[in-house]
C-alpha cells in the first residue's frame, strides 16, 4: 500500500510553510489539516485523524457558508473516522 508516513512528512512540511505565511483561518490550512487527517486515518491513528479533521472543520465553520461542499467534506471525514472507531452513533451525528 502507500507510504503514509512519508506522505505525512511532506504534508507536515507544507503545513509549516502555510502556518507561517497564511492567516490562521485561511481555507488552505483547512485543506492541509484534512489531508493530514486522512493520512492518520489511513494509518489507523484515529485520535490524531480526528484532531486534524476538527481543526479543518473549525476553519470551515468560521469562513464558509453552511451549505459549502468543503464543509460537507469535513463532516464526512469526521463521520468516517468515528465509524472506523466503531462509534456509529457519533458518526451519524456528522453524517446528518
């Protein structure tokens, strides 16, 4: 399969640059947070995945309209992680 730890290394480098050059609620940061969350999900580190997906969600909730597709993607990502953890009722909260 993929080399998730190597991918994570490069996502982290990109994130460090973005955090230095972009305002704290910039949507590009949310994209990076979601990507990092997906890598942690693939590595089955669900608590770290949730941590990064939550960071993305907070940015999107502050900067995007409530019906924006990126916001829906964030809810989906968090629901997916809770589902993989076996917490199906919590997953459904994010899918509804």
